[in-house]
C-alpha cells in the first residue's frame, strides 16, 4: 500500500482447543499488519474480517487522513478461521480437511486472535476493534470478553447474535448449495459448481435492498442489468471452496457473544460487560442484520452510540469501499469514536 508497509504474517498456535471440546490441529492465524507498535504499546487497532472476505477487504478503511492512520496505529487484520487464509477446511491438517473440519465459533476466533496478540504484541492496549458484518460480531465479542483491554468497539451492519430471521436466510443459501448432487455431504471429488452458483444467486437478493434494485443502483457497480449482477455473484461463488463457505456460515449462524463460559448464554449480561465506547451502526435497509435488532442490542450496551447508516445499499452499505458515500459516512463515524476519550 502506498506510503506505508503492509506485511502478511502467520501465527502458529499449535493444537488449539475449541469451544466444543475438539482440538484444531496445527492452527494458523493469517493476518495483515500495517504500521508499528509504539513505545507505550497502546496504539493497536484490530479489524477482523467478514464473511466471504479476506484481510484485503478491509484496506479501504485504512489510511490518512482517515481515522485509522497507520502512521499513528499498529493495525491488524486477522482472517477468520475457515475463510481459506487462516486454518480452513481447504488447508487444514489432513485428518481435519474438508468435511472433517471441526465447528468453530465466534469465541474460538476471538480467543485465537487474543492469543496471537498476547504472544506477538504482549501487553498491548487495543484502541479499537471494528468490523463489518461478521467483523462487527467479532468486535462485540472482543468487547465483552476483554473489557479492560479494548477501549472502543465499532459494529457496522452487524449484531451480537444471529437473530432468528438471519438464521433462516442462511438456511436458504446453504440449502441451495447442498442440493447439488456433486456436494456429497462435503466429500466431493469435484467442486459442486451448480450449488455454488445457486448459493451466490440466492445471496445476491439478500445482500442489497429492494430500493437498490428498484433504483438500479447496480449500475454504479458497473453492471448494466440485474442479470449481469447475478452472473457476477454466481461466478464469484463458484471460485470459492464449498466447505470453507459452509464452515464460516456455521460460525455466523451460531454467533452469540454470550455463548461461552464467561457469560453462560446470558445475553443481557454480556452487553453489560462491554466497557468500551461503542459505535453501533446498522444499515437502515439491511435485510438480515436489521436496524431493529441492532437497536434492541444497543439499548443494553452502557456506552453505545446508535448511528444507523442511512443507505439503499442494504447489507452491502457497510462493505468497505463498496459505495463511496457509505464508506465516507462510516469513516466519519469512526473518526468521532476515535476522538472520544
């Protein structure tokens, strides 16, 4: 990246215990580091990745004169387990590859990220954990597990749990993939491309809002028709690994920041444990991480500012760099959050 160095790194955690009692063998967390730790060790920013994305997807949030300036902060972008970068069905130990990959949770991801930070950036204070979609879910998980370490949390187009309607939406895209006869319960000999394409086409209708399609905003992305947009989503998903997609989807579906031994599934109590200053920024037209669900949660977080992202771009309003006007509003809200002491 121009003006500063971005370095891809890999943290090796060895055999990592998972929340369900299994062990993830030879666990690896791949992450991007931009900027350096200061002498006070208090300038860390963590930007967890989102569903279907890798560390590069968060780069539009970074850079001067914006609030996440690598000349001021040491920025880490950790990849989700299952996303094809960190340990995933496609690259796991032979005994856990493909359909044999264990289930992982939000808690597992955050605990692995925490171990990496404790070993590689010992004693660091985290000024901000922020993310879009599943990145926001991880940010909230960080906030309630490590309130003394995390000073600010930003959850963009996300909620602290996968609410029921969100869960049902994911069941639909999952079923579209698994109906492909080539799927073979995840033990496919060749990729289930028909199912992957169907997954992408179904997903596209949920990722954007009704107004997005009515106003033909897809033209701003360079598509001259709805069919062209759908073809892009089909092609994009056919390039992905089916077991990887479903592994991270499982993490999302079962996401709940209270589902751990710290909070014992007491959802309200988990919110009270968040001491960080919080930005809760749902998309006003998000069809699955809804503003209504996010508002219900924000009222229970002691230091939360509820700032809906007014946009017709649905869930994708929060995607870093997807729509310039939306990204500008996100960066302005992050700047205000970072200015708070």
